């Protein structure tokens, strides 16, 4: 019963830490924003530069994911279980403060994938803390999936995988988009429902030009609309300016609407225009909403009939050849919904991470089984050879 209890608690902790670390790694910028929220709630805003808080988000994701994997495979059982117990003590105390003071509405434990209230998060951590105490008390009761001689493969492979996932998501966009502005979202319908009084996360979405609020006008456009999103232009990456301007010229040639949405004031907009030669119109939108829409500064959205059909990071903006530039979006691949949906992405994760570790586990168990058979055979022969001759003759 003790062994069963320890291993059930070990699996609960492992799955929770793996899920928590993974969703943070696929959205490191979202984790950075949450770290900034915590620092602001503690009156420590501005203490860490952006690069440091971004690095902290990647490290936090990697630590949680790897601890979950190590616990699942029972690697360094004493050290891993004690590290997890220490993390749960700190996290439980932190979430108790969040539940009592309520400085932020969501702890961000599972990113945007699973949103819990502060009290739900606290009681979840109480359960996990109890599991961590049990596992740390009897770590040797956890059975191994791989032997000590092969556990270094799991350690290194897990670290490389999760850090690569975080860096990939930073350079491009999150592999899995759990936010309310993911590809396929009918913004016009959702915004209209919000305006009708439904409690949806689109209340702060607005597009305001010099002529007033044009949100409904933009979302009601049955044609294509390009939205260049930059929460704050003074922090935006300006390495792809020529490509952005080329896309604006393409939109003009084909009568597509092109706006830049930002929360910056008039001065940063004027500086951006001077630096980039931008001729596209600028509109005001809430900065937090823009950070939620796309994890890139700047990033590009393509709408059609109010539906988000494409999103690009500034590192992955579409480049149109001379031939493609003469064609409308209806005839181009970028004008259609992407085919790599969540199912294909999950299959890639299974192929590149789960399958190799599964094969390693099977090979390791097979090697241990054959090793055990050889040892048993040698022992049997040794016992047989050491038997008295009279006993052997009687046996014959």
C-alpha cells in the first residue's frame, strides 16, 4: 500500500509539472508577462530588465518540465523529490498570498491553457504539496523506468527538447495557441457577442483611428485585412522594415486594408515613421490586448470576413515573389487557413519526444531482462557445479 501510494503521488506530481512546464515553454513571452505582473504586485516592477525576465521564464519552464520528467522516470529520486517539495512549499505560500490579497486574477501556473482562480490554484497546490511530502518521505519506493546507466540520456534529451521548444516559440510563434485570438477565431462574431453583454474576453478589444472607433468597420470587412500589431513601437524589432513596407504596398495594389495597431503615443509613432518610412495608418488599441493577440512585436495578422486566418512573427513574415505579388490573396497559400492544425503538432511532439523516450525505456527494460536471465543462468550453473558428486549421481 505504501509503494502504491508513493507511486500514485509521483505520477500526479510528474504529470502536473510536465504540463505546467510545457505550456510555459510554448509561450515564454506569456510567462514573462506573468512574471512582470508578479513583480508589479510586489511593488518590484522594473527591478528586472526585459531580457532577464524573459530568461527567467525559459528557465522556469525548463526546470518544471525536467523535474516532472525526472520524477516520472525516477531519476535521482532523493534529489528530485526534495527539489519538488521545496518548489511546492514556495508555490503554496505564494498562492495563499494571491488568494488572500488577490493582486492578480490568475497565477499563470498553466499559462492560458488552463485558467484557475486564485483559490482554486491554492487548493490545487495544497494537494500537490501533500503528494510532494509523501514522495520526499519515501523516494526509494518509486520504481524506475530506466536504469542508472541510461538515465543520462533522458536528462540531456529532456533539457535539449524543452529549451529548443522555448527558443523556437520565441523566434516564431507559440506552437499551441491557447489564447482567445488563435487562428480560426471569428473575431466579428465574438466581439458582437461581447457587445451584446456576454462575458467573453474581448471587452478590451477596440480599434480607434483619428476618425474615431472603427472596430466594427474593420471586422465587418468581407475582404482581407492586414493588421500589423505592435503593443509598443519603442520596443518593436525594426529588422524587417523593408518586408513590412512591401506587404503594405502589396495590400494597396490589391485594395486590401492595412492598419498598424499600437498602444504607443504620438511621439513613438512619429519616430517609427521617420525611421521606417511607414505610410500605413496607425490605430490605437489596448496594449495588454495586443500582447494577447500575438506574441511578437511587431507581428502580423491576416483577417478575412472578420476571421483570423494567419498570424506571423516579425521573424517569419511572408515574402512574395514578383509573380506572387501580382496575384490576389485568394490564389496564394498565405491567403488560406494553414493546414498544420493541433493534431499534426501533437503528432510531432509524440514523434520527436514521447516516442524516443518510449523506445529507450523498452530497450532498457529488455536489456535488464536479458541481463537478469544471464545472471540467473550463471548462478544456476555455479550451484550445479558445486553440488557433491554423490548428489549428482543420485540425480542421474
